[in-house]
C-alpha cells in the first residue's frame, strides 16, 4: 500500500510539473517521464517488483529536477503556479501557521461570499513559564484546491464589504490584521454595493485603519488585491505575482482581440515578462518589503517547513510594525529591528497599542505609500523652481495656520459668543416690545397697507423660483469655448429619435448654443474636456501647476514610448491629468481633470503624483478640491504595478485631505471605469455625474468575458449608478457650473477658508 501511495505521489508531481510549464517538454521533463514510465511498466508487469530503494532514487531525481526547473521559471510559469489547484491556500495556512483559529462570517458554501475567508486566530507564545495567546484577525481570499464555489478567489462586492467589517472589528479590539492576497481580480459586478464602490471604501478605511496590517501576496490581481492589500508591511511569496492585469488580459489588449479570439501563448508569455510581475520585480520597485522564499516550483499543502518559515515571517513583520510606533524604545524594539525572521519566535512583544502609537502607525503607513512610485514618472521642474515651490508651500502652511487656526479659532469663539448674546437680546427685546407695538398698531393703523405690501414682496422673493423668466435655470447661450464640431454644416439625429421623436439637429446649434444637449429629450452628446475647463472651470494656463510632470515608460514596455509620444503630440499634454487653481463664482478651488483623449484618461505614476500634489495643495490653502473625470479607462497597464499602486497612494491623499477638513467632490463624464473609480474617485463622499456618463468597475466586454454574463446596455449608466448609491446626483451639462457653486456653498469641509 505504501508503494502505491508513493507511486501516486510521484505521478502527481510529474502532472504538476507539466501543468506549470504549460506543455513545454524540456530535457528534465522528458527524463522524468521516461524514468517514471519504466517504473510503472515494471510494476504493471510484475506487481510488487518495485522496491523502496528504487522509489527513493526516483524521488531524489524528482527533487533534483524540481530544483533545476525552478531556476528556469518564466513569469508566466509563476502565474500558472499560483493558479494551480495544488497550490497551498488560506485554509492550509490557518491549519499550519496559526496555533488555533475559528472561522467567522460563514463557513464553506454557507457564506455570504465563499471567496473571502475571515478567521480569528492566535499565536501561542511562551514567555518564561507562561503561555500567552496573541490574537490576530485573519482576512483573505480563499481559492481552495479547485472548489468551484470559491470562484477562484474572485471576490464579489459583498465579500469585500465583509472583509472591511472585520477590519473595523480588529480596530475596535486593538489586535493586528493579517491579510492574504490570493486573487486573480475582483468579480466585476455592479449590483449593490458595487465592485468599484466597495473596493474604494475598503481602501479609504484601510488608509487610516488604527490597527497593524500585515499583507502576504501570492496572487495579486489589480483592484481585487488592493481591497485587502494596503498594509504596514507587505510580504510577497517568491513564486507569486502582483500585477495591474492578468497576462492574458494584457495580451488581448495588445493584440486588439475581440470576441472569441484568444491570444497566442507567445504573446501571453511576452506580456507577462514586460509587466514585471514577479516578486523580485516588485521588491526592486519598492512595492513589497520582503520576499519569502518558497520550495522549488512553489509551496503546496505538504510543505510544512515552508509554513514554519511563514509563521516566523508573520511574527517578525508584526513585531516590526508594532515596535516602530511604540513610545518606549526598549531593548526588545532594537532587537526586533536587528533580528532576522529566524529569531522572531524568541522575541515577545505585546501587539496592543496606545492611542498615540496607533496615530503614529497610521502616519507612517501614509508616508510609506506617499514615497512610492516617484521613480516611475518624469519631473522636468527645475531645481530652483522646486525650491520656490517648497518655499511657497511653507508660506501657505504658515498663512493657513495663523489665519484659520490661531486667529480664526479665536474669531469663531467670539462670533459664537456674540451670536448667542445677540439671540438672547433679540428674544428679550421681542418679549418686551411686541405688546407695545401691537398697542401702537391698534391706535395708529396708518401705514398697515404699505407694511402688508412689503411683506408680500418679501414672501414672494423667498418662495418663487430663482430664475422664473427663463424657465429652466440654464446658463446663457454664449459659451467661452465652442466645440470645433460646431463648424460642420450638417444635421444629425438624436439617438432617442424613435422613442422621443426628436427632430433632426443642426450641428452648429447642437455643439454651439445647445452645448451638445438635445433640446427635445435632453440626451447628452459627448463633449471635449476643453468645453468644461473653459466654460465651467474658467481655465487659465497661468494658474496650472505641475505642468512638467510627465508620463514615461518605467518598464520599457515594447512600443509604449512611441504610443506615449503620439498621445503627447496629439493632445499637447504631458499626461492624462491637468491640475490648476480657479475661481468658481468667487470661490477659489483646486481642480484635477482626467482627460480621455490622452491614452483613454488612464492613470499611471505621473497622473497619480499630480493628483496627490493637487490634494496636498488644496489642504495647505484650505481650498475645495474637485476631480472632474472627462473619462478614464482605468489604470495604465503598460506601467504595471507602478500604475496600480496609485490606487492606495491617491486614496491615502484623499483621506488625509478629508480628515484635515477639506471638501472633495468628484464629477464623472463619458466613460469612467476600473481602478480610479475603485479607489480615489469612488471614495469621495460627494460624487456626481453628467447625464449620459457611464460608471463602473469593468466594461461590458470584460464582464462578459470574465463572468459569462451579458449585461444590459444601461448597466453602467449614471442612473443605474445613482439607484445603487454610487453617485449622489445627476446634472445637466448646462447647469454644471451653477451646481458646483451650489455644492461649494452647502457641502462639507469644516476647514475651508470661506466657511
């Protein structure tokens, strides 16, 4: 029986090797196949003839060959490793790394989302004669070993909502969080709460979560990975990958493939290599802190020594995160920093943190992400210009502190006191003088008619519409910037002609006076971003800042330099983001615009850096911050993780700005999808859309390919986004400026200068 089991184990190992190398038959694989074939042939001809020593020699040959093959792994081979059913999963880690655990939030198939597993676990630590259980909240995607109900670790929105709920529980209980990233990507469904919306919430909360967070990356697929991956320490397994998109998805985009057409294996291998997705690539770029070496060809459920290494690494990382913020720098803290993971078990450190230590933890986490990806964009700003900018920033900080904090707070206290006194005096005056006034009105009725007339006029002004003469309160027909399409001497039909019987539209009127809006049904035709920055935001090139920040090709992705040059030449922009200051009806505001004509408005390192600097500028000057999204296709795949890391980076910038008392408002237009919507745009408490905008996590084609579902044409419409609570209002294009000004006067932001 033992011989049969060992032979079966060897057969499974050979099958695994073949799967990993995608059918590529090298010399090692051919040798292993031949040797195993000899053993199987002899055992079939004469059962029991194969001795244990022969099996041991064959197992040693497999061990040697696996070590050799491990050195030949390509990035795509590593992708196949983390996807393989024999790959160790989160349940294996819970069983072998932690001393005890209880699964919570549902078990197996009886779960709100079986792809997201939550457990309360602990490490049992011996301190002298005592045994102390150190509690941890374990959260991660569960792929299992091929169980279909796990959905391959692709988490639905409610699974990420469950993860966030238990992160907040860990924050309340003051225990660390260990997250495990085992996902090819989030499930692209917009049913409430919506994939993009929920990932944005997770990122926003994790940006300031008052608990140490340690993340372990095995398979990190884009936004799905970021939903639980924003951490104080990031450990990556040596055979894992972390990427903006799957190699197959990148190959489909590069090859311009549609429908049932599939990319060739050669193109997929090439994209996997160009995306720089391996653990060593991410360590070099600074997106993970350490790489944990796995056994040859990847860790499986029987590699118990690897689980011991992972346990030591998790304890070491948690000790480091905690010791870094503890107020008393004891010898243990120095020992933790000096020790290797091998010594982690010997050092005991309490993981409960004080309120001040938790604040320092959050501050360090935010600084860590702020420093990432700066190498991945070009900053052509001269040395002296940078010095001048830094000096201006210091002046803004000092001015804001003196005017709004030091003097402003005292003024608010005095104003509040005088208001209270004035209200009391008014009440006393009313109580004393009202009877006298009534008596005088009875004796001297002269003038009552005039007073009644004045009262009617006041009541009329308070109750009538703001602009009754014009009907709808739309801006006049003279726009500061007119679309070039208004020069076309032709007519065009509205898409709603069959349902609303709209008459044909003369193009000069449609894209001139009508601002691209059908006067019959209100359908919004797409308009250039220049229409908005000139007619809504009063764009002045002199008030633009960070113009010299430029998109580049940090991965040396093939042919991407020429594509960037074409985009720069065509649009006259250096990146897809424009940042500037403006005044909207007298209210000074900082604006970031994402321009669809530049590579679809996709976000890379330059766009993320410009957005962050704009948020920091708005915070320093106590001004509102508006993000106008003319369109975004998501994260720029040719920049790899340099692009996807902008999701947590920009979300942290938004969180810092909002926590400082600012007003952050997002306005969507045309097509806004993927990573930006699932992070720094989708986390805004005030999100609006122009009519006809489409908003979501993935486009209809991606949803059909990923889930097999065909969605309705209006699945991503602004009205659908409004119905599920992603956005908070839909605006007519002609009223955007008026509505923005109204929002600036009525929404949020306790520290704005005009409050």
